[in-house]
C-alpha cells in the first residue's frame, strides 16, 4: 500500500481551502498561467479536487481522477457540479485525444508505474495539446531520507544520495505518511522525448510569499514545472 487511504483525512485537513505553501506560493500562479486558454482538461491525481476547481473557475472543463476514494468523495462534496472519478494514471478510462490539456500536479511522485502513466497521459492528449507537469525536483526526492541536516562544519544543508537509482521512499509530516518515488530528472525527460513531445517551458519558480518561508524555500527550491506540447 502507498499510505494514501490511511492519510486521506490528514491530507484534506492539511490542504484546507487554499492548499499548502508550495502550491499557494510557488506553483499555482505559473500552473494556472500555462493552463489558461485550454478547453477541456484532465487532472491526473486530483486529490480533493483543488486544482480542478481552480481550472473550472478559469472556464476550463476539468475532469479529475484519483485512486483514493476518500479524496474523490471530498472533491465531489466540495464541487457537486464537478466531474470526478476514481481511477489510476496508469490506466486512464478515456478515449485517445479526448483532452487538449492533461495536468499532473505533484502526482507523478506518487505513481509507481510513472512510465505507464506518462504514456497514458500522452495517449488521451489531443494533437497540439499540452501536458502540464508539476513535480518535485530529483535532488529533493533523492534527499527525502536525510533532508535538511547539520553538516560537519555546523552549517545546515540539504543532503542527497544515490541520485540515479529509482526507488520508493516513505515520507511523513502533519499526520500524513505516504510513499513517494524518487526518479532522476532524466527519467521524465527521456520518457516524454521518446513519445515525440516538445518541451516548451521548464521552470523552478521561486516562492513568492511570506518572507520567512520564501527565504528558506529559495535556498533549495524543490518544485519544478514543465510544459510539453504534443505534435
């Protein structure tokens, strides 16, 4: 198991209405900017539906899927007019080319078969469509075991190890305990280039928010976003 069923209630509580600090102050603005102008979107790993609601507020017809029943139930409760389904990224129950925008917002780190999920995302994406990905940087997931530590000289630093090895890592905070997957950046690049997609945007956005949070985050920014175009 990946821990999501057991952690769903704590996750919902941690996100509140606005999402956590990484979403609110780092990723939301560039992700929404990249999403605007699209007509129909699929959010793979939508959780409690927060980004789907944001897309719908922009006039985008958004569909959300997630394998965790408690999170989908919460998405439906918060957005009764929305379109939410229990499902896995590795086996999308949609037609080829059904969406002009497919979103993976910090969900690839939770998917064991990321290659299969990426293939499915590309399959349901219409020609000319956009694959919008937010993910943790490879150095961040390579440091989940040690993370911020005191170095030999007394300084605090983010410690990474075994960067090239794909592996699962259990991580926990605020009552949440889930399994994440570390993969080097080359894993995602090679998988999507092999599918014929073109990378149009790569960014590691700084945190724009409270000064104390931003100062710490911007020392070692751990979130990135990519915009890929399907021919």
